[in-house]
C-alpha cells in the first residue's frame, strides 16, 4: 500500500448528492485502476485509466459514474446523485511499466444515508 | 458472472499448523494469478503470485500451487502465525490490449488461533 494515496478515507453523502473520490498514484506510476468492494463481496473492477485517457471502463455503471486521470493531479472517481446501493469501499490500484504489479491504496469508504 | 471463486468464506487454524486457502477460476485465458492479504480498513497487500507457466511458487512460509487442468490454485501458509489472521483474496488476470484488470474472488477470512 505504501505510496498510493486515497482521500478521503471516509465519505458520507445523502442520497442525491455527488461523491468525489481521489487517488494519487505512487511516484512513477501512470496506470490507475479503480475497484469497488460491496459488502460481503470481492473487489470488482470498474475502470482503467492512463494519463488523460480512459482505456477500459467496462466495469463502470452506465449512468452517474465517471472517472478521469488528468495530466496533473490525482485520478478522480465521480459518482453523481448517489443512492444507497453506492455504499461500498472504493479502492484504487496503480502500476508502472509492469502491469502485473498493482499497488493498492487504503480505500475510501462511502456511506450513503 | 464470478470468474474467480473462493468457496470458503472463513477458515480457522491452530498456530503452527498449515493453512490452505483455495481458489477456482473459469477463464482459461487467465495467465497470472495473485494472492492478496487484507486487514480491516486497509487496502489489499500483495502477498505472492504465480505465472501460468509454473505450477508452484514459494516465498518463505507462503507457497502457491497452480493446477491449470483443474483451473484451481491454492495458497499454503506454514507454519501459520496469529499475525496471518486477515482476509485473503485470490486474483487472476490476462494482460490484453485494454490493460490488466484483476478479477478477484470474494475472499477467505483466516483466523489463526494462538
């Protein structure tokens, strides 16, 4: 986990609000993966980004969810108009040239009330 | 569609004995397999991995076995220690043109009893 930063660690939102989750990769890493862990489930892939590009978003819900990884700054996972079912732990993982080595951040626990 | 399965949600083992965690997968295209360890309120931490060209990889107390014909892998921890108590996730991947997303199992919670 060392080096991959996620904030906030805990986020509480009311239904209908927006949630913004941030992920700062390890130094030298330009590949970012977002995963979601629902209660009693494993981690599920959501989206894979490189700098300024979305490479694979096959795991993202079609509506309300978006992700970006700008040239400068952290990667952001945005959830608009949150619903109770969005409550989960969201993890990002980053890698450098070796795509087999993914390092995970500590996660953001989103609670929708 | 769960492509990686861990059918035992929990396992309890006496300290000093062997812990065996199992994992099954369905996609024959997977070519790399990993085990992650996760403590509460933390992200998964890489533990050990194995490429599909091998059938065994060992690192200290941890050994991963891969049986490609059965699409099965297992993690052996020996001797087990109380500090090994955590949730263990099996993951599989197949690097393609769209990156290397990992497919995770649902996890096995290991408790090592002192």
